[in-house]
């Protein structure tokens, strides 16, 4: 037997017991004639004591132990005279009588403790060492608990976990595919799934009724902060359901996870239409931990010879509570913030509602105090508040105002990681028009059903068609999304037409789906949650990387195994590939 106990479990009640522990040397300190070693395993840290007076030979051997050596020790549990209240095992220590070195270790490249001196790149390169740190490990433990609780919740509701293939052909979810060359079929390629979308729909045609899978998905997207080319979804699909059934089951799952993981009972989730989300927050994933919703004041600004507002399609404001005392410098910072190229506003107008009730603005030349008071009244502002105004083309300006709102929320400390606000955003538009390519794209994916009452609009005003689609948003992040699907081959054909597919293209890419729909497809719908994002929100992490055991870095590389990498010419030949221009 390697050990009788783990390094995390011994307490004062075990006093006098002889135990055997095994683990890694986190730290060794000499103190007079004694050597103290912090022994670490997955479960915790236990203090070992080697005493020169009791066993000099043993103590000499202990003096040679280095950081991260793997050892096995036997000794007696003693109550500590100097207790450590920060450690669950802090009341005891082990007076060691036997030491067995199981493996020596090189000096690790960074300190393997909660506080580490290792930079990001170094820790990624030695991820297996980084994973020994308790705080990193805790994220993976949380992830495991969430995945486990998800399986149990769905299993209790008769969902079946079914695996779908990883080597498939392209599924259009709006990103690029990763492709895999085929050795046995020269010139042909598999694609890695962006999601199991088509397979889960086919499983519904097969009659499985309720499916889920915790599954890796792959999207070759341009690199953006906090994106991983491979990520995990909790992917689900149900038959004979309407939107309401799906929202209810998966609101239940979300509440269940919060209950289990955080011990929080969440109230019912509010629902917000896409149109309202855009109008009030300028975002389809609003952070509702704080208010500061948009107020439109275009009508109140007109006719005062302020050309900038007069010529703008939209004039919108947010009211930052208690910020009237912002200094010139702070206001300049905000102006610079909205003028950054990523945000792209031309400028920022402000109105200070001073504590004495007077109003001071950056547009005093054009607007009288009475004019400004009307803006303030509409915004529900109080003395001490600051009104921030942006203008321009409606959609663009709403997006800019959304960024400003989030920035103000952060500055005012209103985006507390320990607070959770969930909501459903519903009634998304079915289609999105791409001005450059002059064609419609599916906002969710091409299998999403239009709202039945909007189907006639597909011919006359496709942009106005609303979808039976919904997103779960938590603290301003899209954690899940799904839709009721089209299950009628005629309507699916029509959808491909609207999306600009020729009959042949649609047949070549999705013939199997439309065929399947001719053999009794039940009404169905589903949803997928991004597990990585969900875990990182629960754990209060800044990056999804921190809850993935072996993540890629921000440029999509695995620094540890050095992927992607070149391959040998023979391998290329075998795959019938040649490399140009590299
Ligand atoms: N396949 C979709 C996605 O990955 C989710 C769904 O519609 O169920 O976003």
C-alpha cells in the first residue's frame, strides 16, 4: 500500500496514529535541528517533521530533498504547537520515521504554489506543473462537478448521451472548418464538427426523443482574445417540444448547476426580446447586473442648431449614477475610450447634473438648462448624476453606447463576479444581411425555424422574419443558444433558397438532411451551452483557458506539445498534399 491517507484529510482526531503518505515536496525549511516539509497531493498539504535529535540519519536524507521530489513517508500524527488556521490540516503534523524517495525532480521552472513567479508562457509550456497548483486544480474540479451534475440532471430527465462522429464533412455554423486530409481518398477531406447540429437533428428523426452530449467542437475562427479553436459544448436536442419546453428544462439545468456548485437559488430568468435588448442595452447579450439602460433623446435634441445631433439617425444616452463630479481628465478618458478604433465613436457629449441642481454640459452653446433638464428627466437622472450621450447611425451607435455602458459598469464596480444575473434573449431575427456580399446569412444557423406567423415574410421582407431562437445570457456572456428547428423539407429548401444556395448546392451539402426530413421528422428543437464559458463564469475566471486542462494560447498554439507543427515530407506525400508559399 503506497499510502494510508491523503495529504488533505488528517485532523487533530488522528493524533497518535501511524500513517503513510505519498506526494510531492512543495517546500522544505530547516529550523534549528528540524526540517519541515510541506507534502502536497491533489487533496491538500500536510506538514512533515524530521527531527535531528530523534533520527539524525533520516534528517540528513531529508535535507537533500528538493522541490517536487516524489516521496513516501511513514510517521506518527502529532498535534502542532504552532497551528496554521489557513490549512485544513493545519492542526497536525507528521513526525516522520521512514522516508522513501519515489522519484527525484529537476528544479521546477517556476514556484508551484498558489502564488507563482511563472509567467503565462512558461506556465503554458509546463502546463502539467501548473496543474499541480491548487487554484488551477480547483477550476478543473469545478468543471468536473458541473459536467457530472449536468449528466445526472439530464439522465434523470431521460436524455441519452450519444456520441456523434468527429470526422465529418462541413456543417455551416458561420465559422471556418478545420479540415483533415484523407490518405485513402486522395484529394478528399474530412472536416471537424463546428457542432453536432445535423447529427443531433438526425437522431431526432431516428426517434431518440431526448439527446445530449458533452462534446468537443472545432471552429477555425480568427483569433480573438479568449477564444479556443476547440471548445466543449453541452449539446442537447429534444423532440415534440416547443420553445417553452426547452427554456423550462434548461433554465432548470442552469438553476441546478448554480445550486450544486455555488449553493445559490436563482430566481426565474427574465426574458427579453432581441429588439428590446438592442434598444435598452445595444447588445444581444446584455450584462444585467446593473441598470444604466439606454434612453433615446433624439426628439428632445432637435431644432437647436446642433448639426451633429440634427443629422444623426439616433441620439442615445446613459445615466451614470453619482458621476457628476468626474474630472476633466476622467471625461477625457471616456472620450478617448469611445473614440478608440475598436469602438469608433466620433465624440462624446456629457451633461453634469450638479449636486445643487444646476446643469453643465459640453453642448451648453446649443442647449439651454431647460433643454438639458428634459434630457435628464427622461433619463430619470438625479442631482449628482452624469449623462453620457452618443449619436450616429442607430445600430452602430447602440453598439458604441453598449461598450460605454460596460465600461462605466466596470468603473463603478457594478460587474461583481460573485453576482449572477441570468436571462433569456428571445425572438432573434432569422437572417442577417451582409452589405458587402449582398446576401442574407442565417443569424443562428440555416436549420432554425422562423416563427410560423412570420413565414409569409420570407418572400416579401426576409430581414423582418423572427426566428424561434433563444440565447441564455449570464453576466453579459452568451452561455447557451439554440432554436426550434425546421422539420419540413419544403421549408428547409426554401430557407436554403433565401440563403442563396442553388438547388444543386443545397442538394450536395444537405441532401441527406432533406431526405431524412421526408421520412417522418418530428418537430424538434435544442440548445447548446458553452461549457468552458459557463465554468469560467461560475469560477469567476478572467479567461476560459483557466478551466481547460490543456488549452491553446491566444494565438491558437499549444506551447507544451508545440502544435500546430510541420510534418515530414513522407507524411505529406502519403496524404497527397504539397505545401506552397510557406
Ligand atoms: N449548434 C448550435 C451551436 O453550436 C446550438 C444549437 O442550435 O443547438 O450554436
